[in-house]
């Protein structure tokens, strides 16, 4: 026998049984983003490697260790490790930034990073993200943060903290880098190899190192908030005022620098302790330099990305509600080939009206068919045999109550089924209401 092939390490399948959870969060996120006037953008799964080198940054973990780069014929590509670079590339390429500002886009996409797989850290994972280009002021920072918060609230999450920080602009960063270098120099020998190169090129990156040794050394490092220029300070203060106005609780965490190089001023994370060590469900910030760096006109911008696996995991841990998966409205059990033809015709009509209809495709006996109908949670079952075809009437059985109603098999069939289905829906809603009231 051939050896079974399994999925690559760090990837996951979502089976049809589990998909309703994904539909729930995708629907929730889409809907909320649209309420803020964002529209969906779809970008390629792979881009030229250069795009990520230039945007994500050469000294980041993502670029230094985690990119999936493939060579096809003579051209090199990289599977997107995140969505911002591609979205901004697309905004530039499609002239969107010459249109009315701010430009607002959201995406749901898979990302690829060659990381060590563990709970909450995959090699292929999914993000919901938003990007807003054109708006410089702190109101847009508050807008982006409140959008993320609205999605997490709608998911029903509790126990998720918002941390904010400002990592300043190139002006404040010059002085800060100097201070960091001076701080880390005496520890040069202890730093990991990656951080050693960062010390020269981008010392702030050391604060984001996952190595416990570097983390320990970085503990008492100078904090950026003490180096902010006047403009960045005011921006950060005003953001806090807006967040308070919207009753969005936050904690300032001067240690947040984020894993990608393009951030300026505001950075933020939503973190939960309910899913283990990888608790950052959402991360984002302002990236005022990126668009110019990518060849566009200087344009301020801001965004976030939410890890959907982590979001779903947190919802599961916290017992949040998911949208119910759809189930079969009508299962038809045909007893012979003639009845099968009728089942097909009736099914065709009802399906065209949006009902979920199934009939036997396994040539099973009645008992086995009933068992199957139960298993798929069919609301109604209708048996079709010789008698039913002859009389052009059948019994529609309500699987919850066992009640049976006669239904004509002629052109009146759909109308009658509609009636019964509507009654059933109301009955169900009433029952739900009663339960809620109790
Ligand atoms: P972390 O510090 O956890 O590595 P990051 O800074 O690399 O996160 P971002 O690049 O900001 O993460 O991505 C945004 C979000 O995407 C994260 O907050 C997280 O929810 C999710 N995410 C990032 N990397 C992974 C991964 N390897 N597996 C699953 N989700 C991920
Ligand atoms: Mg990471």
C-alpha cells in the first residue's frame, strides 16, 4: 500500500464540520469593517521578494528567517508573510492614492512564515487586516484601534487587553537608537548572532527578539517614550484622549515595538492570556514612511492585522458563540428509480429557492436513510414510493415533533412546503425566545 501523504508541518485543514467558525469570524470582521467604510481588497499570494525586503525590513525576523522564497524559471518570488506590503503595492499600482483620501481597504488572506510550529504559531496562517492611507492625524489611529476593538467585542471576547505605545518618527529615533546602542554595547558578547548585526543596523529590533537571553538583557533598556519629539508626543496624547472618549480601555506598554520595520508613531496590540504564550490576537500601527519608501508620494498610513486562528482559539476558550452551521431542510427518501426522478425534480425546485435539500445517493434502504437524515439534522423528511407517486401526495415528517403533514407532489408542492417551512421557522424562533426568557 502506498504511504499516506500528510499535510506539511505548521499547516492546518479546516474541515466542512469546522468551517462555520471561520464563516462566523470572517462575516463578523467583514461586516464591521464595512460599517467603518472599508472595502475588501484581494491581492496575489506571492509577490516579488524585493517588495518584502523593502517594506517589512531586512533586519526583521520575518525577512531574516521566515520567508518562503521560490524560484520559478528565472524569477524569484516570495509567498506573502503579511498583507500590508501587497496592499500598499496594489494601492500604488492601481493609482488608488490619487483618488479621494483616505483610501481604506480590508483583506482576509493566508500568510506564510517559516517559523517553529507551536500552539498559535503556524507556517500558514490567516489574517484579517485593514489599511488606511492618507490620514496623518491621531483621529485615524483611534479609528483603526476602535475598528479592531469593535470586531473583538462583536466576537464576544472578554479578557483581552489593549496595549499601546509610540515608537516615534525618524527624528526621535536617531537619539533613541544612540541610547539603545550605548545600552547594549556592554552586553555585546551575550547577544544572539542576529541581534549582534541588529546592534549596528537597527538596535530597536533587539527589543523584539524572542531569545530569552536577549529578552533579559533588554529588560532595562531605555524606553522610546522618553525620546519622543514634540509632534510625536502630542500625537500620542491626543490618541489617548480619543480612546478615552470612546471608552476604550488601554495600557501604555513602552516595550511594544512590533515585528515589522515599517511602523512609526502609534503601535498597538490586543493580547489575551487565554491561549498560551502566543496571545497577541491583533497587532498594528502607523507606518508613515512606508508608501514613500515603496516609490509613492509621501503618504501617512495605518493598519492592523488580526490572526484568525488565534481569534477563533480565544473564542473557543472563552465559550463565545459562533453562527450555527446550516443544516438540511428536507431529506427525500425515494424507494425506487421512479421516485428518485421525482425526488430530483422536487429537489431542483426547492434548491433553486434556497432550501437545503438532500436525497439518497447511496441506494440505501429506508431505515438506513432515516438514520442518515437524523445524522445530518434534517428538519423534514419525505418518503416517496409507488403509493405516493400514484396519489401525487406524500407525508412531510417534522423530525423534531414527529408530526406529519400531507403535501401535494404537483405544482402546489413548493408553495405548501414554503408555508410549512415558515411555520417551522417561527416555531423555532418562539422556542428560542422562550428559552432566553427563562
Ligand atoms: P508574534 O509576535 O506573535 O510573532 P508578529 O509581530 O510576528 O507576532 P504580525 O506580523 O503583526 O505578528 O501579525 C499580526 C497577527 O498575525 C499577530 O498578532 C498574530 O495574531 C498573527 N500571527 C503572526 N504570526 C503568526 C503565526 N506564525 N501563526 C499564527 N498567527 C500568526
Ligand atoms: Mg512573528
